[in-house]
C-alpha cells in the first residue's frame, strides 16, 4: 500500500518517486496516483530468482517489439482494455478508473508480448489474475479522490 507523505511545514503531499515530472509544475499528488500503475512487492510472491540466470536479451527484445504489427498491437490492447474494464470494480461513469484500467491493460499487453518472446505461458504465476486484483485494489483505494460523493 502506498502512503502519501506530507511536508510538515505546509502539509504538501509528495511522492518519494514518480515516473514523470510535469514541466516542473506543482501537480497535486492525488492526480498522479490515479495515473500510476502500482504493485505491492512482498517476499510471499514466490521463490527468489537464481543468481546464475543468463542476461536478458535486450537487443533481441527490442527487435521483437519493433517487428510487431502496429494494428495487431492496438487490437490486442483494445481487447485487454475491454477485459480490464469488464472486471473493474468501478462504475462505468468513472473516467479516472477507465484510464487506470487502460494503464493496467498496457501492463497486461507487455506481459503477453514478453511471454510470447520468452516462449512462456501468459498465465504463468497467475500474473493476469494478480494484475486485475492489483488494479481493483488501486481503483478502490483511490475512488474517494475520483468520486467523493460515493462516500457521503
């Protein structure tokens, strides 16, 4: 669970890290939280990876991605986004949750292509199910910021 720390003097919320800086502007942290994809890392998720694994073939991975058909990628993303929306706990009127579902669908698409590249089964480790559970937890925890009237 991500907690949002505050600067004590002016009670300004901030994140310890963020993937983007928005042109150096002060951006409300709550608006950033809905734009991120998050995960909870624990030691309970499975065994540690062995130290003797070969290096990841980054060049071949990038060549694989560059060789994908743009239309097929867009179609597969649309399918995964529809699945994420169908399994999303938020109402259909929640635009923020729709955007979040799209972000999690992009992660699911990346996972699918990584599995295809590596010759793995996409259901390996129940990643798709865990991803949807993480999405719904994220949507639930941030719903008050998007739809505060729900709690009234």
